[in-house]
């Protein structure tokens, strides 16, 4: 694929991402993406065959963008890194627009995806692994107390996922998010 084709494909994905954010997954048609991109139908089909294929590529793109979440100073403590991660999660939870949560839930409720190809599952498991290592490192340095870093890491991710669902279904306040994140930190941090 030439440079121009790569740029066109990237433009389609970025534009489609906005369409999915606005309409979810179920309501989006190829025509919606054609209209948003202001390209011909054939121009779109040159790159993608379906909204499902486009959405999976958008998720891959999102996944690559979020891989840098833990990239901070080597001198930062485990508690600082975990606090930064939770702060980023809070921003995402409270963001009413510009996220794909509803589209993601619609897509995965309606589409069977093999475990190895399930980007969301893989992202979840990778985050659990990183948090587990972070907690274990904090235990080693005396910052955290935790007998089961893997269990704690899974619990943190399940709490975050539950908050994400709540944000889109029953609504959630900033105070409620702060309370849950503080509870997570209090459960780990060793009092001096």
C-alpha cells in the first residue's frame, strides 16, 4: 500500500471512529461512513468490506493509542503510577462524548469474536498483568500490602469496567468515581 493509500485508510478509520462514537455500532451503515468521509462507496469498499471490519480496525487503533498509559518516569513509585492510571481511567469514565463504550458493548453483545481476536478481552488481560506487576513491585518496596496481586489487579479492572457500564446506564457522579478509586488505593497503600 502506497503512502497515499495508507493516509486514506487512516482518514477513513479516524472518521469512522467519530461516527461510531456518535451513533454506537448497531446504527452505523457503510453509507454513514461514506457520507462522513465524503468519498465514493467504491472508495470505501476498496479498503473495507463491512462496518464490522472497520470497527475492529478502529478498536485496534484505539488499543495501540492506549498502550502508553503506563509510560512515565522510571523514578515514579508504584503508588504514583497506579494513581496516574486511575486518574486516566476517571477521565475516561466521566467523558460523556468522544468514547466508544456504547459501540463496543453493542458490537460484542451481537458478534462472536474468538478469544485470540477479542481486542477488548486482550486489552483487559494486558491491563490486569501490568497492574499485577505494579502491585507486586509496590509490595516489594513496602508501598503496598497485598497477599494476592493478581486477584487485586483483576478486582481493580472489574471495578473499572463496572463503573464504565454504570456511567452509560444509570449515570455516575465524579464523587462516586473518586470514592471507588480512593477505596482501591486505601486497600493497597501501607499507612505510615
